[in-house]
């Protein structure tokens, strides 16, 4: 099967933390056609461990993200296995030596794709789930005059301390498996990946989701243990551990103000976002609680807080798991795009 | 230093799941004096990984649990390292072969201590935090005519599905360390214990606790990482892994109706609790959310729901970590004891 995506060559790409990825690759996929005015652009970054095809659930005829009239670009996050990653980078920056990549690095790479390759100067909307939301906020803060609208959902502009701790647990579970060998594994650390999956399982969906047995009654798994094995372990086992840890570091260190524009002043960075913003936390998201979104919205000049009324926790909406939430988010995106 | 506790010999103690612990030991400590009428008794079971001295913060002069007029018994949970446990049981039921113990087993053992050793027929109050609350509910359901009052806080009468999943993550992190060797470790699986601690860290305290930096500002740790190492890893590293897994299984399988009295009818078991009950969930507890307590209270004949207004998550009150919460719980216990 031929690859369904393109590669943009970033050349020698210097990173915030000092390393340079030589011959850095940014994988992306587009939907629809860029119009002559180049004013029908949507950028839709990927989420933790996701690849562009994991974003496609929100795109389609009749949806807000309709390729019939929009030009939608999905850039793959660095470290996700398609863009430059531990798993596909040649020595010496391969595997356990892949450099630290920030969300700011990611969005600057995406900006080069958008401007250099396509000559785009205005973006109608940046939208994303989870770490895609983190990148969405970065777009708003780093390129305030370029981005007209943002719609980050189930994510934040800065990784909260609690979220950092949650991820420490995920990381510790994976790396407790000695097969991981500090990233120099020769066989897959399956025990660590399964442990990581089980840790994640409690965080991904809400207490109410499990209480209502939606894993069985809606998603169709045959038991709670079946859900843990088939959904959660099945989700993480195929993924490369170093890639997962690269993206995890990106997540933990996500902060729209951690750059020379804002020098760590988070409120200032939020205040600089000119885009009209719909900030949509999941009402029951355990690691991106609505309270953090409320703080962000309060410091942004043109933002509206729209909690997704769902008991699906972090999976309220993404990645298309619950159709009711998908429709809710899609409806809000239509509203935002019409504004 | 001489032991500050006593041992009650249960003899050959048959367990719900079929095994028998021969020469089964129940470690306990008492405070105060049993009066002549034997009507001043409080039973106060221990929590996950805790031992009797970890319960003492709620006992003292001027407190609801005042040894000047109450006779307080703290029975140590089976598996906690003082009562019969993987770490102190001789072959062949030692270490990785220690049998499965339910909360029902624990409370039946405690009932024998209370009746056979002390000749007690009425209990004024059973109280406990977390897994201590689980045992407290069991006391109410198994001995409804004996227990006058119960005060379970930050716990439940039945382990919720989400709570089971949270514990699966904890267990997977510990056992991802190959040194654990299915319970037949010859050196401490420190990597697994540290991983388990980091997983637990995100669950133990609430998002708001971390947002407000109470780990630093109130508890006095020097950084978030210092809190993870000094508090959390320091908490789990000294504990025996098989003991931890024995108690974890007890927790996951906790259910007051899982016995011949109620045949799995949870509502019926709750309805059978005659004790006047103050059920006190932590308002921000991530694994014992107040919604589960509300269900329980709705099915109990004489129960009041009293959420602890705290952002300390599961540590609202226990184990004495936050003085404000301790005072709140102590005040409610005074009220309940006076009723």
C-alpha cells in the first residue's frame, strides 16, 4: 500500500533545547483544495501517539471540516513515527538518543510547512484534541496575526502539575520493564507497554464512564478485563516506546509561554492570542479538568469556554469514539467557522 | 524496641476463597480501657498498606476517639505485614503463594477477636479510612445487630469498576519489574515499587491539590519531583511487594454483598446495615468519588452523606495529613458518637 501522506523536508531543524535534527522530516496529509485566495485553510495537529489517519474522524462531507470547501492540513507531531522520530531517525540521534522536542518546535516546523510549501499567510482555523489542543494553543500564541480562530478541545496551553504527575506514572510503568534498557531495547518491552496501557486506562475515561459500563454497553467489549486487554493493551503494544517517551516529554513540557516571545509569562502568552477561540474541555476529563481551561479562557481576549457535556472523560469527542460528542464538537466548530 | 501490639491467634482460619491459613495471626492494638458494661467499644480497621500506628492520628485526648472514655481496638488487616501476610507466613503459604483474602475474611477475623477475646457484644462505633472504610461497611452489613454506628470515610462498600482499573495500573507498574518474579523475588523490585509510587501519586491527591502546589506550600517539599521521590517513592519502597498485592486484591474484590448473607445483592446488603451511619467521601477523591457514596447512602436505612470539603483528594482526612480535614472528621465523629 502506498503511503497516504507527504513528507516536507525541514533540512537542519534546530530545536529549542539545543539539538539539531538533520534532514528533519515533517509528515503531513491534506484534504480538499487550497483556493486561489489561500483563505480556506485549517490546520489540525495530531495527538499523543496518534498519526494523521487518527484525526480523520472529524473530517467529511457535511462536517464542519468539509474538504469540499476547506483545505485541511494534518501535520504529524515529531516523534509520532511518521515525522522524524526515535524510530525512524538514523544514528547518532536515533532511539534512546532522540533529542527533546517541544510543542513550540512542532508548531514552528508546521509553520514552515504552511508558509514555505503552500505560501499560506492566513489560517481560518487551528483545531486539535489533547496534545493537538496543546499545539493549537501554540499556534494562537506564536502566530497571533496569522490565526483567525482556534478550537482546542480536551487539552491545555500548558501542562498542569497534576498532568505532569499522571504522565510520570505512565512513564514509570513503561520504563519499569528492564527490557526497555534506557531506550536501547532489542526486543519490544511488552510488559512495560501493557503496564503503561493499564495505567492509562484509569485516566482515559471517567469514573462515571466505568460506573455506567459504557466499555461493555456502548463500546461492545465483553468484560472490563477484555476492555483492558483488547482496547488498552492493544492500543499501546504496536507503538514504539521511544516514540511514546519523546511525545510524553513534549506533553509534560508543553507551555505556550516557554519561548523568547513570552519568557515564561503564561498569562501574557494567553493574552496575546488574538484568535477567536472556542476552548472545549471534556466536562469529566481527569487530566485536563475544565478548571484549567477556565483559567485560560479568563486570560484570553476573545475566548469562550464550552465544556463538552459528556461522561466519556478525556475521550469526550476524540478520537471519534463517542458519536454524540463528535456531533457536539462538530456543531461548535460549524458555529465558530461561521463567526 | 518491644512490639507495641498484641497477637490474637485465630488458629486454622478458613477463607472465603477456599484456602486455610494455619496458625493465622491477627495483630491489634488497643487504646483506653474496656468498661464493665463493655459498651464503650470502637473498632478502627487499618487501610491499604497501613499498620495500626498509621491510624493513631485520629485518637487522643479531646478527640472523638478519646481513650479516656472509649476502648479503641485497631485490628491490622491481613496482608499488612503484622497480621498474617505473605512476608511473615511460613511455607507453603508464604510469599507468592499467600492465599486470596477478602474484606469479609478480615472482618470475620476481627469479629472473633472482639467477641472471643474481649467478650464484647455491642460496638459503639466502627470507623475507618479508605480500605478501613471498606471494612467498616462490612462490619455494618455482616453484624447489623452488633454495630450501633459506622463512620466510613474516603472509601466504599464495594470496589467500583473505575477503582478496579486504577488499581490494575498500580499493580501492572509494580509487576512490570522482572525482579518481582511472580512474587519470588530475592532482592527488592525497587524499580517496580518506585513506578507504583509514581502511578499512585496522580491518584492520591486531586488536580486542585497539585494546582495549588500544596505539596510545596503546605507539606513543605522542595519541588514536585522532590514530592514524588521523598513522599511517594519513600512511602512504597519499604513495603513488601507481595503484601501490597495481597491487600490490593482484597481491595479490588471488596463487596459487602459477596457472601452467603446477601448473595451479591449489593442494595440488599446496604439496606441491612442498621447502624446509624455518617458516610464521608472526600469531595475531590479521584478513586472514591462522592457519587458512589451517594448511591450507598440512598440504599442505607439510617445514613447521612457528609462530603469532606477539601481539595486534598483521597488524603482528605487520612492519614492525618491535613489538620483542617482531621478536625472536620473529628467533629463529625463527635456528633455521631453523641447521637
